[in-house]
C-alpha cells in the first residue's frame, strides 16, 4: 500500500522537547508556569503590536471568552461568517445568544461587506441590533479588513477576529489577529504551528487579558479558600503544552514559507487543468494554511476526492456553510450563494509543511492523471 499523504499533519521543529523537558524537570506541569508566560510573550512579540495575549486550552475557548468579555448574553444576536468551521459559531450558543449568518464574497472567500451591512440594517430595523461580529480569515486568507472594520466602526459593533487558521498572515504588513476588538489563534494539531491542543485570546488591554485569565481559571476570587463571585471556565493552557508552543514559534516563519511554496508548486504544476486557485488581493499575505481549489462541479469534485482517496491521498471538501448545517437550521442567514457554491465545488489539497517533494509529486501526478 502507498504511504498515506495527510491533509495537514503536525510538524515538530526539534526545539520543543527542550522546553517540555524543562517543565518536567521543574515540576511545572500545571496550567501556569514559565513556559506559559514565555509563550505569551513570544506571540506578542511576533504579532508586533501592543497587544496582550492569554494562552488558553483552545481557540474555541478563546472565542467563548471574547463573547463573555464583550457582555454578549442570552437573547442577543451575533453576526457570524457562515463559511467557516463550526467552532466559530458554537460559542455564540454557549452564551445563550443567537447566531445570524452572513455569506461570503469571491475575492477572499470571507465575510461579504455588502451583505454584512445589509444584515446590520435589517436587524436594527427589526429592533435587534447585533452585539458582535465574528469575522474569519479562512484557510489563512485575510478577510477584507478595511471594509469590515469600517462597518464595525460605523454601527459601533465590536469585531471578534477569528484568526484560528491565519497565524502568520497579514494585511499591509500588519499581522492578522491584531485588527479586532478581540482576536483568537488556534494551535490545534493541524494548524500552522501546534501545541497539540490549544489556543490564544488577543486582547487590546492588559485589563482585558487579566480578566480573561481570571475567567479561564475558574474565576477564583482572592481568598485563602475557594471563593467565587463569577461563573468561571477551565480554559488555561498547561505549562507542558506551552513548552511545545515555544519550540514551534521558533520555526513559525519557516512553516509559513513552506506552505506558501506548496501553494505555488500546485498552482504552477496544475496550470493547464480546470482547477481554480484563490489569489491574494493587493497588500494581502496569506500563510496558505491549506491550498484550496475550485472544480467545475460537485460531481467533478467528488470524483477527484475519491480518486485521491484511492491513491491514499487525503483531501477534503471546503467547509460546509453554517447556514446549511442541521444544528443551525432555524437561524437567520443572509445569503448570496457564494459559500454554498464553494462548498459544492471546492477541495482542500494536502498542504502540510512536512510534505516532501515526493509527496507533492504524487498528488500532482494523481491530479494530472485524473
């Protein structure tokens, strides 16, 4: 049997073990410690703005805390990009609010500014001004930052910037994750860098970070006993996993360059096929977390996917939009058909930074043969 080629597997750099061993040697294995502090500092340094980052157990937890910190509660509405993974939308339900889904535009596959403003006007007219906007940099491609944040400012609705897939991406040399009222990163096993499982909340003030950490550690008040005046959560990253993160940060730039090179390799090798690639708008820099292609039809996409599967090559359809998910069937959506069409025809290709030349050659040969 041919070797399995994965869509995006973890890629260790070699420096992770040093920090993990340090955690064991010093017995710092709890959800606090030197690695957590240094990982947060490393992330803050990398994004290059005056931001304050809390390392957490997941990107989903970070989104949840962002909603809590913005005061979103039961009965509120939150505007959410429909074309995304369910973790972008689920935390809205955690706080008892209702998601309102907004479709995408073709330039970046992300939140459509025109539909976003139309939805805001319609919700306000119905007496339900949304409490927040969740905008996603999908597959590492930044959303239309200037347009989305102009709308946010105009209607005074805060933006939670879901940069789960976009660490290392930027717009006009400003890092994704730094544009919103809050931002989040994910370090899940398939991301550009990983802590096995983990995430981070990006805050605009030290006070917000401190409140996030307070809530993430079960909201324990200052007292010699366990005293609680708020509902808390168990969301803090462990010192062991933060050690992995410190090692991964050392190779982050290499990982971004590797994935961008994979995209360019695919685009050049498959230029004579019918597959369409997503290009970067001017000023946009994508980490190319996953290389995506759009095929001619649903039937063709499925034939390609199954052909690759038969070659022991993993590929995956693009995200199924949230407004088409059974769990959100009763939610309001503002649609233009973009995300439904991308789901129907789109496919993710193997894009791991640890892909070898032989791996890429096998994928390209299979696609050209098809």
